[in-house]
């Protein structure tokens, strides 16, 4: 892995660690906050690579409309939903209920 990619992944992890329990954000919001607006997929790759690190709450990152698009990368297909629900986030049909209300925007929250 190149140093720039490694640093980007580490930057993603630092942002994800700051997402409050019971809140969610999107791959694109993280990419935009890190100055890489078109790199939502790379944020996803970073989160896939984070699976061995329990301290990174990757379950709190969803797609731009609140869908649990990363769920297949967890140890069980329902693990992402279960973790969110343990934090009080309601999920129906792989969609975060009240997504707009629960959305955590790093660009606003991390001024």
C-alpha cells in the first residue's frame, strides 16, 4: 500500500472514530471532509480494511441515502444492523430510519 493511500486510510479511521454513538454519516461526507470529494469508494475500501480493528465503528458509515451498503463486509450479514440497533438507530430493509435526523456531517461537526 502506498504511503498516500495508507495516510488516507488512517485519516478515514480518525474521522470514523469521532462519529457519536447513535449517529451515522456517509462515505461521501467523510471523503469531502478529508478534501477528496470524489473518493467515497476509497473511504469504503478503508473501512473494509479496518475490520480487524474493533476500535473503528465502521457500522456507523452508510451510503448517501442511508442504506447499509457495507454490510456484506462484516462478520455476519446482519452485524452492521445489529450494531446500529444496539446504539438506538432503527433500520428497516437495510435503510436507516430518520437518516436525515441522525446524519452526522463531519464538515459541520469538526470545525
